[in-house]
């Protein structure tokens, strides 16, 4: 297994509105900064336990996620050390894969990262099926990437901006990248956003 100094990972489900924050943030990070052989950048999505090898291959973890801080929607926070327990003990919805379970499993296997930082945002909407990020959460993607840049720099792995023809490869299927996903999204009139109509009783 190849070892990396840092794993930069986005967690979340783009199908449930603000739950997709982590994915959109890591996507933005990847688009903005050039590849570094010491750093692995991935869209962790809802892979859950399947991320165990990815996590254990890195000395440090930088995680983007949607977090329930019990705060104003759009609140952005950087969690380190003891603050991580606030993130790891909170499951914001039934759709969210538990990254904490991955870390516990890794720990039981002897994995001890040198550092973990979580950059999270308080969601506004989680029940808009097929929905995009709300404007208040979307506005925090760029600031979140800036915070990640600061953290990476403090760790000694300052990311460099992409220049010229340095175009990144998509982290997932191109159709799931933000721009094509947004363009292809049907309107609320075309697609019901709150579940499967077959199982919703009409009053």
C-alpha cells in the first residue's frame, strides 16, 4: 500500500442538499491546487467502511464534512484535537455514512494519525432529495478551501495553485461534478424532492 503524508477527503452525499458540502469542498480544493505526490485527494462520498485502506495509507487526515454544530446555518468551523469528538460523535442524518466508524476500525488496527483536522459547516437543508447546496452553505466552500490551505501549509505541505493548462482529472464521474450536476438537475415541478411518491400518503 502506497503511503501518503496527507489524505484530503470530502465526506457526504450530494443527493441530499447540504450533506454534499464535503464532496463539493474537496472537489473545489482539487480544482484549485496542483497535484502533489505526497498528498492524496479523494471524494469519499458515502463509501464509509470502504475508506479504511485510504485512511490507513496516510499520516495525516484533512476532512471536509457537513457537521451539526447546533449553530447558525452556514457556520464554518475548523476542528482539531479534542474538538474532533464533537464531529465524530454526531451523525447529522440517516443518509450520512459514519466516518467515525472508519477511524475507530483503523485505530483498532493500530492506526494512529499524526494529525486530524475537520473543516465543517452547519447545514440548512438536508431533506431536498436531488438538491444542490443551499446558498448559505455553498458560500462557505471557498472559505473552507482557504482554511484547508492554511492547515496544509502549517503541516509543511503548502498547496500550489494550478496554472496554465494544468487541468485536474475529476475525482468521480464527470456527470457528478458540480457544474454538470447543477445543469442537469430537474426543477421542483419536474421532480418531487421529498422522497418516493409511491410511499407518501396524499391527504
